[in-house]
C-alpha cells in the first residue's frame, strides 16, 4: 500500500474543554499584602533554616496578585476554554474564621473572575490547595474534626461572594498529598511526620470536609447558581513489576492506598474506605499492640454522607511506578507507617523518560490504565483531568514537554474512544511556579517565568505554541510542528 507521510490526526470529542491550572501559594505572591493572613506555607518557607531545596519562598512567586489582568490576556491568546486556580483561604479570611472578611482579598478574586468571563474563559476554582490559615493549623488543622465546620464556613463565604459567576468548583486538591505528605511525613506543610497515625486521621476529616461542602452547595446554592462541584485526587498508576501474585497484589494495594482511599468512599456503590486499606491497617495495628485500627472508622451515617458527594472526579495524574512485594521490604519502612501498612516497593523503569522532578517519568500507557481502571471500578463517572504536566530545568524549546503532552493526550483519546467519560483536560501548569519543596528548580510552566526579573516576565515555551494549536484545531496532529525560531524570538 501507499505509505502516507501523514500521521493520523485525532479529533477530540465535541464539547471537550481545554484549560490550564495554577494554585494560590504557588503563583500569587503578595503573601502578606492587603490584609492577607499567614498560611502554613508562609510559616514553612519562613522557617530558618529553610527546608526548601533552593531556599526560596512564595512571597512573590509569579506575582499573579499584581499581574492577573495581563495574564488573562495570555490565556485568551492561548485560546483556553477554562482556567483552574485556587483561592487562598487566608487571603479571604485572614484568621481562618468568617468574622473577618478581607475585602481586598475578595476584590482580587472578583476582578480575576470578572476578567476571565469578559474573555470567555470559564473560571474553575479550587477551594483548598494546601495553604491552610496558620491559626487553624495551631488548632490541629485536618487532625481536628472541627475542620469540617471551619471549611464549610469558608466555603459559604466563597459561594456567597463568587458563586453567581463560578460554575466549576473543586473542594480539595489531592487529599493524599495533604494527609500523607503533610501529616504522615515531612514532604509538605505542616510536616507533622506522625506516620501511620496522623495521615489516617487527616484522611477521614478531609473526606468529611469535602462532603460537608458538597452538601452545602447541593442543598443551598445549586438551585440558584447551577454549578458543578467535585474533588481532585492525585492518581499515580502502579503496575506489577513482575507477573507474580505478590507483585499483582502489591500493585493493587498501592492503587487502593494511593487513590482508592479517597475515590472509593465517594464514587463506589458501597462507599467507605477500600477493603484492602481497612484490612492491612487493622491487621498491622493489631500486631503492633494498638487496641483499635489506626485507620479511623467511618460510621454508616458517615459512609452514606460521603458516598456520591461529587458531580465529577478530578484526576491529577502525572506518572507510573513499577510495584513489587518481597523479602527486601523487611525493615524498609518505619513502624507504624502508611508505607509499612501498604508494604509495597515502587520503582521506576530506567527506560522511561525522566523529568526534572525525581518522582516524574513519562509513561503514557500508565495514564491510559488509570483512566480505564476508573471507568471500570466506579461505573464510568464524569472525569475532568484537572492536572497533568512535565517539569524541566528551564529553556523555551521544551521538546520533551511537547512529547509528554502529545503522548498523554493520545492515551486520553485511547480511553475516550473506549468509552471513558472525560469532559476536559487541564495542563499543569500555565506558569513556572513555586514547586513546593523543590522551590523554583522544577519548572512546570508552558509559559516560562523569569524569577530574576521584578516584572516576572512571562514567555511562551514551544509547548504553549503546540497547546494553542491543539486547542484551536480541537485535535492531536503529530504532523504539526513549530519553528523553533518563532519560539525563541517571538
Ligand atoms: O512517590 S512515587 O514516586 O512512588 C509516586 C508518587 C508521585 N507523586 C504524584 C503526585 N505528586 C504531587 C503532585 O502534586 C500536584 O502536582 C504539581 C506538580 O508536583 C504540583 O505543583 C501541584 O500543586 C499538585 O497539585 C507527588 C508525587
């Protein structure tokens, strides 16, 4: 037959939406400006000596607090359908409580939302993206059951102020990162490191906080504001390292511990934590002399309250790990600990392309598997990919990021063509930003940000040009190429 030089052009479904995402602490700056109160990330980055790899802070970051108007212009040029960003709780409620509402903080978000709508870009707002008001952490944060009330009161203020304009809400970003990395280790604020104990207490309170705000919206706001509200869960794919029963079981346990812990209670028919999580933690707790499981029980009322509490599932998915279970596990993890409860070893395959971030490798088939598994396990829920992206050390000709986006979008289309109900896709991130403990070393932006320039100049990378064409054509065209010269000297 004739070998066409043309690679096939793949169309995205009718109505499929494209966006880009950021988060308040990572991009806004103005950490103490115009009445904003401190958050746990302000506290963490102001620790001396700094635990951040490059010693940086989010004090200024990408300075979107001052540059939001021209940023919306950039989004318009890109052709974004929506922009996902988060609201800083302590910018709206400086003490964490609703007795003091910071009007200048409200104005900032109102201006941004209004500007987005003026440019026909839908705001997709995350209520909580890790920056808890310092006061609330002093009171225990997500280890205190009262967080459920505090989160609901904050959400009530936000829905009252912005709900007439915002139609897409995400209650909480990545509950596992909040609980496991923030309460069960030192990888994220507040770095409690009470592994095996605090992350499970946090998990229950995060789920109840999410459900409380879902029901608040569903019962008090939806009828007049007609929005959608969901949660974003971090989903890494865990593949058995070999075909042994042990490795299959290890991979399955890793999936249930990583994302089943949060998706199963909300999206499964039965609700509650996944069985493997409950069994593993209960058995280990008993062995260790605890008089009850370290995983808090969800009562039947709580199970019902959490089950079904989401209009869509937000999936943040970046990478895959090979997973195995063998004798080498002995003594590998602290006891008690979440990792010991899971009792699995996760490794990367040396053949996988490696990003600047140590945990990030490009494995498109793993993305396909997570999307397919979610379709099977949870009866094909409405899904938004609320984060997916690649980190580099910098530079404008980011061919590896272009390849990552194209191959992951190809995997997404494979899942969609087999029936996955995926509504849209969000590139993480619109801008280079404060990448938590890695500071500004790991760059995720399709726009480069010059952090040495007080003006924080934004420059579109090659990936921004490619993403713009994907959005314009609503298709994945591997024949399309960008002339590097047009990127470097725009
Ligand atoms: O430990 S392993 O290697 O065996 C597998 C775990 C990999 N995780 C996946 C989720 N990632 C957090 C993602 O975090 C998300 O993604 C962005 C980039 O990090 C952040 O900037 C966003 O704020 C956050 O929402 C942390 C690492």
